[in-house]
C-alpha cells in the first residue's frame, strides 16, 4: 500500500486570539522584572516563538527547557550549552522533580536581585529591604507553564491540562513573599509556514492534533525517527520490527506498527487512523523512548 506523504496544516483561527494574547503580554511587560521563557526540551528551536524574543528583548530572561524527562538527555545538555553560550541562564526541568523547581526559584532570586540593584543604582530614595520580583511566564501552548507555576507556588492556582490552550487569560499568582508570577495563555506565532516546525509541534502535542491529517503526521514522525540511528533502534525495539521493515516507506512501516499495536479490523486489515493515533500517543508520551526532534545549530 502506498500513499504520498504530504503534511497539510489547517491552522485557521489561530491568528486572531494569538494577536490578542500578544498585545496583552506587551501591556503587562511594563511591570515585569524577569521573563521566564518555557520551551519544550524535545524541540527547543521549534517551540521558541520569535515574537517572544522581539517583545521581551530588553528584559532579563531565564530559559527553561521543560519536559526534559521526555527528551534525549545528551541533546538537552547540548541545548543548555547553546543557550548559555548566548549569555542566557538556562535550566532543564521536569515539573514533577522538586529539585528542578528549587533551581528555578533560586535562578529567579539571583536574576531578580541583579535586576533590582541595576534599576535602583541611580536612585537616591531608600531602596526597599525586600523587593518583590515580578516574573512573566511565557511560552507556546502546552509546554507546562501553569504546571510550573503551581509547583513553584506549592498550590493549584493555575488551571492545567494535557492539551494546548488551557490558560485563557493572564493571571497573577503570588508564589512566595517576594515572587509574583504572571501566567499567560500559550503564545503561538501566527506564521507556521515552516512545515517541519508545524509537524514537530504536533508530534510533541504543542498544537492540536485535530488540525492535521494524523496518518500523514505519523508518517512524518516515523521518517524523522528513522533518520537517527539511535531513535530508529528505539522504534524497532518498541514495535518488534525487522531490519527489512525499514526498507519500506513510512506508511507501510505504520501499517506494521498498527499490526503490533492490535489495530486490526475485519479481513485482517489495519485501521490506519487508529495505528497513527497509537503511534503518535506513544511518541508524545515518551513510550518509544527519550527523543528530541531539534538539535542545536540545525
Ligand atoms: N512529561 C512532562 N509533562 C509535563 C511537564 N510539565 C507539565 N507537563 C504536562 O504538560 C501538560 C500541559 O501543562 P500546562 O501546565 O497546562 O501547560 P501550559 O503551558 O500552561 O498550557 P496552555 O495554558 O495551554 O498554554 C499537562 O498534561 C502537564 O501535566 C513535565 O515536566 N514533564
Ligand atoms: Mg496554562
């Protein structure tokens, strides 16, 4: 069975509410001391919104590579080196790990103090004894911004959910006596014309799967994994594929995966939509292994 693989993104409707979110964030920036940009550790390049760079360029910034528990650890280390070489503070995190949360709070306090001292250098008035650091948490949908805030606050103040677009409006949350965090709706750039970026965002769950043809997306995902010998091996082990199976086109590999995953319908045929959904879920949730889809400097 053959099928031409071409990924079509149907992304109508994103533009309007993203522009609104962007304007809201611009308004809030006046109050902000530090910007914490949350990226998906599996796709730091594809999950970095260039608009965020533009609207926050004059602010102190901390880069958080979240969901590091799902990413390829060596690649994440490379990304940390990359961001640090650009003079940024960069931390990799898994929001279920309290040590990661502590490190973020520590980094906010260090940066906050720097910003505060710089801001008050010229002023003659008495400086506050305990300044309050105002922190904007920003990033594309579903990277874990609200989860991170709740963990830092040690309470459920922000709504979370495993789908993009859970946070609808900005919300200030006091997380300690001297840190206020501003949770914002995920900000996705309106121009998603890079086919690879769109696919990577969908493969990691940062844009809704419904806007894509799931079978095509699964094929693109398989192609990406097969290109990397380490990930190809993970795929082979997970679905008990034979070496010869990799001579097939991705649609036929998906059919094999569907068979292994029990997506069989009458006549022994494979329900390809179900096969695609199973594969995509396995990939997204880390069941195939720790996989990163973006490498630094590519
Ligand atoms: N594996 C893993 N999952 C995480 C991590 N942090 C958050 N999540 C999950 O990611 C999903 C999205 O989390 P949210 O905190 O709602 O994401 P958000 O960035 O606030 O999303 P929007 O409000 O839609 O912009 C939830 O299912 C979280 O449980 C992490 O470090 N590792
Ligand atoms: Mg949220």
